[in-house]
C-alpha cells in the first residue's frame, strides 16, 4: 500500500522557495545543536558550523525578496509550504522535550 499523497506545494517565487528551504535547513541544524536533545558535542559543533552557511542563505533569500520590492511575507502561503515540507515535525527538535512527571 502506498503512503497518502502529500498536498501540492503552493506556488512560490524562487526567493520564497529559497527562504523556506534555508529556514527548514536551519531548523534541522538547530535541532541537532539543542543541548536538551543532542547526543554528543561533535555533532552539535558540526551543526553549529553549518548553521553559519544557512544563515547566509536565509539572508540572501530575504535580501533578494526585499530588492525585488517584496516587502511583505505571505504568511498563509509560506505556512502551507512549511507544513507540506514537514516543518512542524522538523521544528519539534528545537523545543524542550516534554517534562517527565517526578
């Protein structure tokens, strides 16, 4: 049996697509750095080093949007794109784990 088909990705400009991609990649890296969820310092160090590049990609996407006169983010459309790309699950690792009862 095949898994259910994902909804289609909403239409995005190239800069919006780059913004969403770089944002989710940064979120993935932040999840690896999160000391409450990490496993070792080396993995966190490597993720922190890679985060610099993702921050630059985020900056470049936003700069391109700004230079083109795109002064507003279309949050509803970008939210749909993030959900289609599993942004909710991916961002869970950035938060603190649920506290266990004592």
